[in-house]
């Protein structure tokens, strides 16, 4: 199984005062023709938002957009009538479909908040906009690999309009988990915190690996680690 490494310090970076953002793929003013996305995965931005700041109301269409809160909190409002505040470890998934507007703010006036903002192309355009969330259950806190988003909503996962399975990986130091990549599919692993090895390749926070080869991907934490694993058609 051949792995391709995407290093954290090679990502795009934008500093806007209220927002400090790192772009795994080309986004806004950061353009790298070698990193335009991976399969249906188009955007992975690691955002740090200062207290009281955020993204004012703006439109989207034909994109599956989800946020994974890393620390602090995220206050969401949208044109479908949803108004929610998400906490660390929680996920919101919005299907922009035929068109939606939304805002995302850090509700704390004093403390920063951080999240991963992720965009995935839908399998079909013009869908009816929708919104859902995934919240970890108590048994998920120590689970090594949990399905959080899927095309069919199995095992309590949030449903996405794409052939994509997304897992939260959380490993204590010295622990391992595996993932089988089947023929014709690809995997992208985005490390959030800690350090781990993927089939012997070392990853540090913000690093990622991808593979288009079938086989077993073995992840071993060298420090307590957390990551998102994307299994994509």
C-alpha cells in the first residue's frame, strides 16, 4: 500500500486577525494545483476563531459542509431555521443543496475556539437543503474508531449525500487500529492532535496521508492521538 504524505507546514495559511486558518487544499487566496482536493473531498480548513468573532451570514450551494469542533464552541444559524451551539467532539453536517445561507460564530467573548471545516462534493446537485448533527455517546469517548458520517446513516452516523464513510479515530499512546481500504476506493487520514504512524509513516498534528491502494491501513499512536479518517469512492 503506497501512502502519500501531506505535511502540516506545507498547507496554505491565512491570518485575518479574527481568524487564523490552515488550508489542506486550495481555498480562497491559497491556490496549489497539486492540492485541489482528494476524490469528493474538497476542503479541510483548520480554523481558530477569536472570541466573539466568526463568519457572518453567507450563501452556499451544492456542497456537503461539516464542522468538527476541536475546542471552545461554535454557534450556528441558517436559513432553514436551525440555531445551535456545538461543543468539542460534536459534528454538524449541512447539505447546502439548491441553496442555503448560514453564519458560524465563536459564542465566547473571551476565549478562542477551533474547528475543522470540511467540504465534500455531493453525488447530485440541486438537492433539498438539510441539516443534522452527530454527538458522541458515552461509549464513544474511549472507542478507537467510530463511524460519524456515512451515506446510509448506519450505526447512528449523520447522513451525507455522497459515497463516503468518515470515522473519528482516537487512540491512546501505544494503541492501534486498522482500516480496510477496498479496491476502487481511497482513504484520507487527517491527524488532529498527538502523533501516530500509518503503516510506519509518522504523522504529526496537521499532517495527513492518502492512499488509493487496496489493503490494510494500520494506525498506531506514539502519543495520545485523534484523527478523522475518510473512506471515499
